[in-house]
C-alpha cells in the first residue's frame, strides 16, 4: 500500500479541553485533524502507538505544523473508529462531546479567524464556570428563589491569564440590569420596564432626595 504523505498546516493547533485534559485540533482543508497523543491519553492508552495498533498500522497521518515536530493526527473518521473500538466510559462521553460541542464549534469556525475561534471557546467555558459557581453558592446559601433566578456573568477574560475567581452571581427574576445612563430611557418608554406605581414613586423619591442633597451642597459652596 502506498505510504500516505505527511500533511502540513500553517496554523497552530486549537487547544480544547475535555475533562481537564487537552485536545489539540488542527484546522485543515481535508477536515479537522486530531492529535493522536491527546486522544490516546483521553482513552487511557499507554501512548499513541498503542492507539494506532488498535486502528491499524496505516491509520493516522503525520502533520507538520508551522513550528515544532511533526505530530501523528487522526481524521474525524479515524477518531470515530477509535471511539467505537474502545469500551471504556470515556469513549462514550468523548463521542457525545465530539458531536454536541466540538464539531459544531469547528464547523462554525471554518472561515473564522483562529484567534477569535479560540477566544470564543474560552469565553464559553468561562461563562459556564461562572454560572456553575454562582448556582453552587446560591443553593448552598439556602436561597429559596434560585430556581427563578437569572445569572449575571462578567467576561473580563484574558487569553493568557483567564479569570482566577468566577464573578458570576444570581440576579432575581424581577431585577433589571441596565447602565445608569439607559435607566431613564427604560423608565420613560411605555411597556419596556414592568414596574408598579409604588416602585416608580420610590424611584422618583430617591432621585429627588439625591438631587436635593447635591443642590444643597452646591448652595453652601457659593
């Protein structure tokens, strides 16, 4: 059988994470290429050679990235074959993640900038982490309305550092999140803000009190 020539890629691999383990994927015109060493580790094979033995000696193809040594990679079909041949629980979990999360992300990002694709994946993971932490804290605190809550997250994320502490928190269902400058427009526009007369009077009184205090301080300066 004719030996398959090695592939090449000018783009670095996109690093994904599954169960806290790396899954590197090379975008390629023939379809995504999955680094065999990462798949072998996920499926608990000793190394990529053991995985290749299961698939057959001709499985996989070396890929030469722009920087670094050539890596043995698997096509999508070969990856599915590896998952089918493995009876471990991780294989089924990886199959679901492949179909439900990873492949949809890769297909959407086929024509996207790779840095933007990596950032989108990282931010989605960060948002999930923040919401998970907020739900955890809300339920443990014994708050009765956590099932009717919304969740506010903050994506001040940097690719190199990430966020050390999740800043997600629960927001009551009746709460409104708005910039202060836009609050007046929301109140003035009919039907845009579901507030009662009592709440409007309370808001008006608070604004009137704050304005009166400021005017009094300004008068004392004159």
